[in-house]
């Protein structure tokens, strides 16, 4: 199984109780379409990571750096789960330079989101039966995944996967070769039809 990373531009919250500092945030949200990941868009379906969050020894890090460990489920310093919105996490920050610095960065608003690492399980993905109406791209739906690592990140980005990985995913799902931005290449896509109509109305041929 291939390891993948995704990010969410939703800042985590810092909470304080009895001198202890806790960070709570979402690693992923359900049913939110990603950016173009190299020929397809993607969304995570409700319940996709629930099983793994219950049994995996998930690691919490800062900026995906295993040298910046914040907690883990096996030690009880990281708690994870899914609710109606998505996959959440709660970390008891360590009383270390990293923990204190992160708390300050979160309080100042310098840490802008969260991210997570996962692997799609066998049979844990599918192609939606309709194309994305905005871009004309196929939609990959993740229905079952193993969450390995998560935590806050300075600058979240839902990155385009590298070309080889994108093509591998597309082949697995039976998605044919499609342009990176189908609006620029598919003549009969609604976005292109609308553009031509507006140009024609303005007297541009």
C-alpha cells in the first residue's frame, strides 16, 4: 500500500487546564473535494478512518517530522476519533521546548492547519459515478484507510500528488488519461461552453 499525505486548512485549537496544554483539531473532513490531484479530485467518505483510529498506534507530530513527536495513542497522550464532520485529534502537549513553542505559535495564529498520513486499504477506494461538475474530472472516493500519523502543520496544502502516484491511483481505479485542467482541454465541458458563450456575447469570436 502506498503512503499518502493530505492537509486541511483548519487551524487547531490550544486549550489550557491545570497548567496542562492540549491541542485539538481535525486531520480531515468528510465529503470535502480536494484540489486537482493530477487528473482527479478526491473526497474522504464518512467512517473511512474510524477502524484504524481505534486500533492503530497513531503518532502525532509537528509538520510531519518524526523528530518532532507530540504524542501517540499507545501512551495515551494522543486521542483520536471520528465524528459527523471528520477525523479529529486531541494531543496533550509535552512540557518540552517543542511543546511550549507550538502552544505559543498556535495561540498567535502562526500554525494554520493540520495534516495526516494514510494508506488506502484494499478495496477502500472507488470512482464516483458522476464527474465533478466544476472541472469535469473524475472523483476518487476514499472509503477505508489506515491513518498512520497526524498533527498540526505551519502551512497546510492539499498537494497535487506526484505524477507517478497520480497515474498509479488512476490506473487502479480505471480512470483514463485526463488533462491536468480539463476546463482548458475538453471542448464540450460546461465551463468551456460558458466561456465561449460569454466571449460570443461580447463580440469576440
